């Protein structure tokens, strides 16, 4: 039974990949709750891998591509055209139908089914479902702003759910995390074991994940409601919260449709290398003599340096060979790199991010001292290095010599350095989170508008668009926002 349902999760990744080629979605294959075979009473442990697989598809494909382009790690290749609309900031509502449907009809609906289940000894799996629901809701509201939540996931009563203000959505995120942690602590619950593809049912790891997610969520409010952010973070530290010290990742194989979601997209596009190195990230990595550069990007054959182009300059560089993202991040489309790209992990929260979150909390005086901020900052850098196969000695040398690896000793300067280093650590792996942190803080302060932009001087993407499916079917659709309209916490 256990092997059977893990295979179902693997097959789900195939269907999700097929359904999202070109960032479009398919509903019927992925919506377990539309299965007529009594899905509402499905065993919770058997739905958990479906939820986790759906999240990995969102983070590793849809959000990954938009995020890495808009965070200016990657840009559209010169010899292809798949993502030119992203570079032009000319995306349409229909482009978001796929990820929206995966979010609501697969991930959140099945997480809610687990939460509602009356199966005995289900508390541990319910706790995980609450935490994954919180993670997915934050991902979604950070992308779109106001979203359906209170009336969502109950189509029989609310066929056209109202949208909740983002401020209230964030209150729900904190509540889901608290409910999840409480459920994890119920004794004698049955572990989902291998059905939990993230941590194998490890309560300590899930508690650390939940606390790290809460820290991320409170820091997201740092500009819009600093008092609430501070109080929430101080409560975490008062309660002796543990945080992640290793990556929370989904891992993949080279067979059976269980490959990295970005790699699957590239396969569906005939291995065309649409994604290439952006000058924005590369030039700043080079300026710091950062050895991570050659882990994030591949050399052009016959060259000994990373070739790059300015963001969105595919027309003026027509025919130029440009370095692709490395297979380590799942971004090299070539057949020669397929074995590595296929198994590239999807990072939901990285250990480096965990350390940088803690460093920022300490730098702000909300959870630790300035001395602790410096130690956590260095730990974030070192963990980023070792996670790429580089050595601690290389990290130590970089910290000693790189201009961007210094904390200047004042709050604003320290935050700038922390977020900039977080940006370097997220290259290729956590593009959406890097773009989101730039929206929150303005750091790194070297991002530039794409030269292909058609939306006006100085304007850049600040949100996803609501999907066309909402416009055409939800009677309470709140109206289309322009792509350069900031979300609530973006001040």
C-alpha cells in the first residue's frame, strides 16, 4: 500500500508537468477531490504526498520561472522566445490559470480534506497539513495580494468566494501554523512515515519548519506593521523556538516522471535553452569573486568565464552564446546535463534562508543581539557554500574578502547586507522568494528594469495577475490589478 501511493505522487508530478507546460494548467488530472470514489473520506496519509507534490510543482516550476526572471538571476535566451512576455512584463491573466488551479483544487483542497478527516490518530498528519496549508497560503497571497480564503474550499456553499484582504490572510497564516504545531504535539498519533516526502514524519523537523515559516511570515510584515512583526518574533524567541538547520526540499529521480518540475518543462519544450544568465546577478557575483558563480551557471564550451546578457536584451544580443543555469539548479536543458537537472531539488525553505531570517531578526533587535546577527549572517553564507559542494574554508575566505559579505554595524546597513547575501544564496533555487524579499525591502538595490519592458519607464512587476478563470467564473472577482501594483505589505 505504501509503495503504491508514493507511486501515485510520482505520477502526479508527470501529470502536473504535462498540464503546466508553458505555464498552463490541467484541473481534472490533479484534483483528487473530484475522484468519485469517496475522496472526502480518503486516508489522510495517502493524500499527504499529493499535497507535497503539488507544492513542489508550484515552487519548482511556475513560481521558479517567474521568480528567477524577475529577480534577475535568469533572462530569456537569445535564440528562443518562450519567456519573452515575462521580460516584457506583458503577462496575461490566462498565464496564471494553471498555478491557481493547482493551488486551490489540488494543494489546498486536499490539505483541507486531511484537516477535516476524522480518521483515528490523525493528529500528526493533520498538523503537517495545517503547516503546508500555511506555507501555500503565504506563497499565494505573496504572489497575488488579496485571495479567497475564508469562503474558499467549500464550493457547495460558496461557489463564488469573496476575496479576503491580505492583512487578514496573514492572520490566518499564523493561526494555521499554531494549529499545526499544537497538532504535532498530540501524543500517540500515527506517523505518516514515508508518505511524508519532506521529513518522513519527523516531528522535530516539522516543528522547526513551522517556526521558520512563522519567522519568514512575521518578517514579511516588517515594513507594513513592524509592531506586530516584532511582537510575533519576540514570542517565538521567548518560547525557545527551533529553526531549520537543513534544507526543506523535495527530491527527485531521473525516471518515472518524478524529475525536477523545471526540467520537465524544458523537456516539454524540446530541450530549448530559453533560460540564460542575467548580467544583474552575474556581474555582482563576479565583483565579489564569489565561487558560487560557477555552481549557479555553466560555462559556454570553449570559454573559461560565464557569458551573460543584460536583463531582457535578447533582441540586441541575437545569436550570442550565453551561459545557461547549471543542472545543479535544474536549469540546463541539454541532454548531456539531463541526469543532473532531473534530480535538482526544489527548496521550500533552505537552511541558508533560515539563518538569514534569524540574522535579520537579531539585526532588528527582535530576536537576538548584534553579535548573534553577525554569527547567523556568517552561518547563512557558509551554509550556502557547503550546500553547493564548496568548502567552509572557501566561505571563510569569501567572508573575509568580499565587499558584500560585511555587516557595517548599523541596523539599515546590516539589513541591506543580510538581504543581499540571501539574494546570492537563493540564485536559481528560490527565485520567487528572492523577488519577494526585494519587493519587501528594496534589496538588493542593484536590480534594473528589463530593457524589453513595455509597461513604462521605472515600472517593474510587483505581483502576479489574478487568473482568467477567476474573472470568468467568480461573481465576486475583485477586478484586475496591474502588474506594477504593490501588494499590501510592499511599502
